[in-house]
C-alpha cells in the first residue's frame, strides 16, 4: 500500500480500513514512511477526523508496534492515570506516590512536552540522574520492588506513539480527538494497567477548549479502554488557568515536592487528592468516594507519599536529595518579576500564553530533536479570584538570559486581566 494514497484518501475525507491504518503505522515505525509523510497524514486526520472504528484501529495498530506488558504475575491489579495535557500539570508527580503508598501499584507510560503543555517525562528528567527509558524488563523489576514506575515510550513499548507524539508536537497536529485518544490509550493498553483514570482537561490551557469536546474525548477513550477489558473512568478538570503556580520542568518538580511535603498551592493539592481518590476507588482499595478521599489525604499528610516519592526517584536512578535540597535542581540564571500595574481582582490568567512563553524560554521544543532547558519557566504568584495591590508581584520569569526574559514579559503583557469587582475562582472539576 502506497503511503501517499493513504494520505490522499484521508485528505479527501475517506474512511481508512484497518489494513491501511496498520500499514501506515508499520511503515512509519520501520522508517519506510518519512516524517514529512506522517506529518501530512496527521494533519489530514486533524482536519478530517476519524470514525470511532478508525480510532480504535489506530490505537490497536500503535499498541502492536511494540511489546505489551503483562504485569499480572507481579501485581493482581495495577492502576494508571493519564492527563490529556495542561499547563502546569504536575499531577502525576504527586498522585503516583500517594496511590503507591496506599498499596496500589502504579505503572505509567508518560509523554514529553506537547505543544504549549509540559510533559511528565521532561519534568522527571529535570531531576539529576532520573532514567525514564527503562527497558521492559527493568520496568517490571521496579514495579515489583517499589510498586511504582513511570517511563516513556521506548523501542519496546509503543514506538509508534514515541515517533508520532514528537512529530505532532512540532507540526501543529496535537489538538485532534482521534490522535489524542489513540496516543493516550495505546500507551495505557500496552503499559499493562488494569484500571485507568483519565484526567481530561478543559479550557484555554488544554487541547480541548470546550466541555463538549472534552466530554467527547473522554467518552471515546472510555470506549476504547473498555473494549479491551480495562476499567476506565474519566474526570473533567479545569484548565482555564495553570494548575498550581509553577510552569516549567524543574520549577514544577519543586512545586510537586512542596505539595508532597504538605504545602504547595491549594488547587494542586485538591486536584491531586481527587485524582488519587478516583484511582484508589477504581483499584478497589477504597470502597466509597469518602474513604478514598480520606485515604489519599492521609497518605499525603502522614509523609508516606513523600517517602514513596523518594524511593521511586532513587529506584529510577534519580537524585532523591532534591527533596531536602531543592538547589540540586537546575536553576535558571536570570529571574525577573512582573508586578501589577494597578490594583484589582485577577479575572483571567491566559494559561496557553504562559505555556507558550515557557516553550519559548526553552522549556519546550520548537523542533523535534531540540534539547530542552529544565531550569526555565514561570512562577505565578496569583490565581483567578485573588485581589492584588498596585506593584504586587504577579509572576516571575525564570530565564537563561535577560533578553529571553524580556521577550517572555512582552508575550505575557496581555495575559492577565484585572477586574474592578470581586471574581469567583473557577471550579476545579466539572
Ligand atoms: N497526552 C498524550 O499522551 N498524548 C496526547 O496526544 C495528548 C496528551
């Protein structure tokens, strides 16, 4: 089957057969199909969409591009969570140790930064020594011994998503329902999780900007997961402003550690407790929502989740001393704080603009193989609903150079709106 004919068929709005989809994925993974052809195909899918049947076929073709883990010999029930991507979303760093500390094994195949959103793998790699490319064998060992492991796609595990994800990141082909659903669900199915909690983000800092689109994505992913015998549930969470205050890899690791230490931003803590509780429920460790919440809160407040985090980081080769000595994390040489030009109430924080500013500072990729700078990013000092006085700091830019900090400040000049009257903070979940 010629790649160009498959691209043209989708370009013209045709429905691809399972064979055509499998042949395209196999060809791309083997290198017979070039990046530029895969980019054209992804753009055709973004513009023309895919039927549910095509999306399921795409997901399963991606799963078959590598090995599938069977963890049943290691743990009777393994749970996973996945976010559809949002600005400042460091949830996994907090939630995975909470759930693992409660005795429910967590395995997770995560992604890198995508578009204007950061990725768990890039965040974890901000920790010196952290290895997120474990072989399938080593992944199994870490899960067995520590009850927690987070890795990326490798040559063994969903290599098709590894290649397509990096390509979509830099070709404007991220916000497509079938591409997001197949990317996420292929990783979840191949990664060996029995139960999956999907955190579907909605708002200007997410790929799905409306509740309607987010619901459609959630339903599609639930259908794909249930079709292969997984227990799947989805939460719809707000991404109309960044989650927490920190945006940028090392900065987000620091904020996640603060949350595990019992501090950190209120919205991040609340969000993490809710996601962890959902995982404990789905994993049958808790019997009802109330006890699931108390259990998650207890793991956090007792310090057990923090100790599990420490154990996990060390198990994957990371320097767990970053917990007590945050200066071991990369620090950007230039920090510039921006203050409110007048008094008011924070009405809007343009999450997408903050995400894009972080990418431009070097915290994300403009091209597929770009290295990223783990130290850069932004730290907000306010949330929607807060009152500010004139001259009060609203955010700090962490940059490599003064020039890049100035460019970021210019990009963000209109990213925060103030209101004369009081503003209610948005809900965390819908
Ligand atoms: N997360 C993923 O793993 N893939 C996407 O396409 C979007 C978010």
